[in-house]
C-alpha cells in the first residue's frame, strides 16, 4: 500500500475540484484554504499511484500537484507469527 500526501494548487478558490476528488474512493480530501487543497491518496502499487496523480493533475481547475509525503507500507504476512502485531 502506498499513501501519498498531496497539496493541490487550484486555479481558483471556488473550484469544484474538491467535490470531484471526494467522490473517488481512494482519496481523503481536506478543506480548500485560499487556492490550496490537501489530499491523501491510497494506492496498491506505484503504477496505480502514478495514474491517480495524473488523473488529479488533468482535472479542470487544477493548476499543479505537489507531492509532500509518500509512505510505503509492506503487507504483513498472516502466516508468519513473528510479523503479527
């Protein structure tokens, strides 16, 4: 699992971008502050993460997408008792 923290620069503070992103199940969307919108994205792999980033960048009203944090989390194998929490 890859969790990415993004800061989206909007063309306008009244943009409808937040509404569109909130409709996507892989995204947690914060509140618009001036022309910035914080978003967390969860993806299963690097390719999916890149596709979601490109999709966001292509949305009308998005000026730029900054990646501010990336967390890579390896799945825990249930069969190995040493790896269980």
